[in-house]
C-alpha cells in the first residue's frame, strides 16, 4: 500500500487523470455488462421455466391415456418425437410406482422393476404442483399425471440452458469489446482533456520556477476562459505586480540607501526622529568646479560614475550609510539608522579605503592625462536622525551641529592642501583604544565658521 501511495504521489497530473478515468470507464462498462448478464439470465430462466411448464401441460394431457393403458410403444414414440427438439435434454415417463417406463436418453423399451427415487417423489406430488431443479446445463421439471383424483404416473422434462450460456458469452464478448473500444476512445479523449489541464499548469509551474530565480518578466498565455485560463490571468497579474514592486524596490534602493530601505521595510526606523550617536563623514573632490569647467558634462558624469561607486563600496564595507550625493560630495553616516559599534574608528577606516581607491583610480586616469584629489572631513557626536520634508517627498537624513561641523571640517582641506583626511577632536576622543592604530597629527586649533571658539583639528596620515 505504501509503495502504491508513493508511486501515485510521483505520478503526473495527466497520468492520474488518465488512469482514474480509464478505471472509471472500465468499471462502468463491466458493471453494465454484469447487469446485462444478470438481466438476460433472469429473463431466460423465466422464459425457459414458462416453456417447460407449457411442455409439461401438453405432454401430461397427451400421454394420459397411453400411460393409463401402459401402451409403452406409443409412449416411446412420443419420447422420440419430443427428444428431436434440440432444446430437450431428457424426457422420462414413470408409472404410478415411480418406475421408469420411457427414457429418451436410452434406446428401446425399459422394464424397470425398481422405483426411481426421483420418479417416486414426482408421483407423490399434489395436483398442480411442479418439481423444478436447475442443474449444470439444464432445467429439470416434472409433475404427476393425475387421472380422476389418482396419480397414474409422472413425467420429467429437461430443457438445455446452452442458449443462455451462448447469449451470456455473446454479451460478455460484446461487453469486453465495448469496454476496449470505450477505453481506447475514452483514453484518447481523456489524454486530450488532461493535456488541456496539465500543459497550462506545467507552463505555470515552469514560469513560477523562473520567477523564483528572479526572472519577473515571465508571462503565460491565456488560452481559455475556464478556471485554468483564469488562473493563468491571475498569475500574469501577480507577475506584473511583483515586477512593479521589484522595480519600486530597486528605485527605492537607488534613491534611498539600501540600509534605510531595509530598516524602513522592517519597521526599525523612527521616521518622526530620534537622537543617535553618530560619526559623520563628508567626502568631496577637490577643485571640482575647475574640473567641470574644463570638461564636457559627459566627461564629468563619467568621472563621477567611476569615483562614487568606490565611495559607496568603502562605506558599505565598514557599515556606513551613504545618505546623499551632492554633486561631487557624499554624506556617509555611521550609527543611523542602525547602531554601529566603534563608529568613529570605522569612519576613519572608510576614509583610508577611499584614499587607496582614489590612488588606484588615478593610475588609470593618468593615462588619459587626468588625476584628482579627494578631501574627507569626519565629526562624531549626537545628531537627530529621521525623515524630513513634506509628506509627498521625504528624505531620511541626520541634522544638527554634528553634521554641520563635519561639512565645515571637510572644507578645511583647502586650508591644509597637504592633508586629505581631517577629523574633529570629538572623533579623536571617540577612537579610544583604536587611536593607537592610526598615525594622527594635530594641526592646531582652527577657527570654524559658525562656532565662537576654535577647535583642534587632527589629520590622519595613515595606519600606524
């Protein structure tokens, strides 16, 4: 049973439909054949029983005088005449003691001295009572012959059931033939119907597999208006919805950082705003205005498309969120929307990674006669992180003095052209035990626009 169940579960839908339908057709044909045989058997038995009764009535009346006078020759002649009927298997006449007088199965006259058990029982039958017995291949029927109120003998007739057997064989043959024809025709029609069901479902399954692999452009043909066609239409609508959602997700991820998009999707961003301890990194290209004036817009965009991916890759490597691009400048946040451990340390690692990436890029740009420099400013402190802007167009960002100071420090790279990575004293303090991992140089106290007191600026030379 388990093996059959396992085989059945592995069978295709088309195979299941064809198999079940074929079994149902065969069962229906065989059931109808069986019922036809039973009906024919009942009709034949009824007709044969009636025929035997009529024959008994006729013979009982005909042989009454001969039996009473024991005219054996005449009885024997009657038996010969009756036995010529191919449907009669036996014809026997008994005397009043149940002894056999005439037996159509034997030639010549019989002078039995002993009573036959069956004949003796027939003689004792009451008037109007008939003995009947179905045997293999024949129906035996008999009754007593009454003269006045006294039995003077008995008669027994056997009728063949060969016509019934022949008819049953014919019905069985016809049933089997009809079953085979119905099975072939039904199987062909079932296969056609099964394909109309299975092929679209198979196509849907293949399309679903390709969609699971990321191909959201898959569509299936709607070939009918039935439930299968409705399912195909629903699948296409679903695929269109998924494609649009994936497009929106992709666009959302392009115009909003992947970190913010994921945090918003998981409900981990408080859009109303929250104070976060962050390190803010500003990065821009030095003398970018002069470069733009000396090159076509296409050349400027080409440079940015070569430079900005390097910035993004460096930020992602150390857990920074690329918050926005401002032409040639980039704002990277460490600590929002996700908390980043040792965010000041990772911000400086990101700046060093950007420096190395720019140097590698300059090697290839030098072949075209172009090189450029990058300036980085980093500050650490508390900033307000949240969504800003009208409801129709909001942006997740960080605002506050921490962010403004990072931008001002980035601008100091013009004042210190020999240094390209500058950090605030708060970033210097936030490094803690990681401070020894870098070669840091104090540039002294510098007056920053927007602040009343000067602050000490540190330059990152590289790793210690």
